[in-house]
C-alpha cells in the first residue's frame, strides 16, 4: 500500500515579550486604531535576550515529540523553514539540531518565506512517500523583531511582524481511503516579484562587502514591502491555490472542517474567506495576539487547534499561505 504522512505531533513557541500597539506608538508615527483596523493585530510577541530562533524551534519540537509520544532518536530528518536565519550560515536547523541533540541525522533550512512551512511540508511528505524516511520533523521558525525598522519609515512592515516557531512531526502511515495524513499539497512561486517584498542586504551580490555604511544608511538591512501590491496578489492567489489543492484531492470546500490561512493581515484572510463563501466559524486566526510569524504562522495555528480540541480525528484541515518570493501554497490534511 502507498505511504502517506500523518501529523503525529505539533508544538509551538513564541517570544516572551508582549509588544502592544500602544508600545509601537512610542517609536513611530502610528496609532493603536490604525494598526488594529488595517491589520487586525492588537499585540505581537517578540523575543527577549534569553531566546533565539533555534530555542523557539527546540521548544516547539519538544512539544511535538511529547504529543506524538516519541523521542528525538525517532526522527530521521529535520526540515526547517525560515526567512530569518539565526546566522548567515549554517542554517537555523543546525542550531536546533544541536539543542535537541539529534545525533547525526540530516537537517536543512528551506527559504520560501511565509509559504515556507508548506514548501517544507511538501518535501517532508515526499521523503516519507518514497519510503526512505519514517519520521520527518518539519519546523517553521522566525525571529523578525531583531531586523525591523521601528522608526516611522518602517511602520508598514514593522507593525505586522511577530516572533514564533511551530513544529510538526510527520510519520509514515499506510494511505487508507479515509485514513489520516497529508492528502495534497500544491506550491507556486513567481520570482519576478521578488523585490516587491524583500530584505536586500547583507547581500553577497554587493561589492566589495555585503554590507557597508552606505547600505546601512539606506536601510537595506530592513524589510521593504509594496503593501498594496502584495495584498492584491495574496487575496487572488490564496483562493486559487486552495481550490486547486482541494480539487487535486477530489474534495469540495464544504468537506473542509477548518481553514487555516497565513497570518499577515486579518483583512486578507477575511477577503479570502468572503471570496470562497467560507463561514467565519470555520476559520481560525491568531494574528490579533501573535502578529505575522511568517513560516511559523501555520504550524503555530495547527498546534493551537490540535491542543484546544478545535481539530478532531477524522476532520479535514486546509492550510494556505502567501508570501515573499512571491510564493503561495496550500495543503489539505486529514487529522488523526
Ligand atoms: N501606521 C499609520 N499609518 C501607516 C502605517 C502604520 N503602521 N503603515 C502605513 N501607513 C500609512 C502609509 O504611509 C499611507 O499613508 P499615505 O496615504 O499618507 O501615503 C497609508 O497608511 C496607506 O498605506 P498603505 O500601504 O496603502 O496601507 P494599507 O492599507 O495597504 O496597509 C499593510 C498596509 C502593510 C497593512 C497592507 O498593505 C498589507 O497587509 N499588505 C500585505 C501584507 C502581506 O500579505 N505580506 C505577505 C506576507 S509577509
């Protein structure tokens, strides 16, 4: 019988510091109302001095292992999606590897920004389907707060980002008709829009040094976004890929019990739900508390939903993301 990836465990961890909209108004020309009305965000969590991307990832991983009733030694491979690597190299996955004492199993970072978790899920699922790997740890981990322009110039981007990591443990199971597991994943990209939402430096394409005084003065080390352009693409691409993915699994919108969307802006998610006529009670968001944790957003939502009983065995959950690259992707999973 063919193999499928069951999500055997989930976990999450976020920054220790609660950063409210009121706090943002002390650094930049903004208002609590503007942020909440335009983005849905009331507060976000940023790391303190005791935390870094890999410590968030490790905490999420340990929870996922515990939920699955497994040990680190049971994992065959680690895939970690991030756009905010702990160091230039090696990847954050190696620092996670060190923290959880993962022996000599392979690990690798994937860079597909806010869609990164779904890209990593697709690759982990593919490893499991070949039969070469029994258990793959798939993590999304971000620390944005140490790379943001908190002045008025950076206000459009800075208000939306939070720090957090989510982990899922994939386990090989036989692909039974109504059995649990990842049923379908579709990923897309359009590199022609790479510069619409990016952090330009430090850059190995810059001569003679990756970063210098001039680049710092021009704020090339901070993210820049054409917000409206990104917004418009997000509300078009997310419904498209969600429907494509359900179609690939011969499912209808009505079959889905829970819809999880990337958490960049509540208005994006409301627009996507409206276009697809998805009832509000089937959509779960956490952006009002956590902001946008990029690759961490979807696995954090999954961890929350699986812990508070919103996701029951046998139910179908749809996950959809859009982000820098541009990238967009969707997955449909039968829980259990
Ligand atoms: N506080 C107050 N005013 C702000 C602000 C802030 N934090 N950020 C931007 N503004 C201002 C702008 O300067 C602009 O002022 P102007 O009209 O005087 O020029 C005005 O608000 C409108 O700016 P705009 O960028 O058009 O706002 P928006 O309604 O599009 O909201 C975003 C900005 C960033 C919230 C929104 O564009 C967005 O969510 N984009 C997509 C994000 C996304 O999906 N990213 C992908 C994954 S990370």
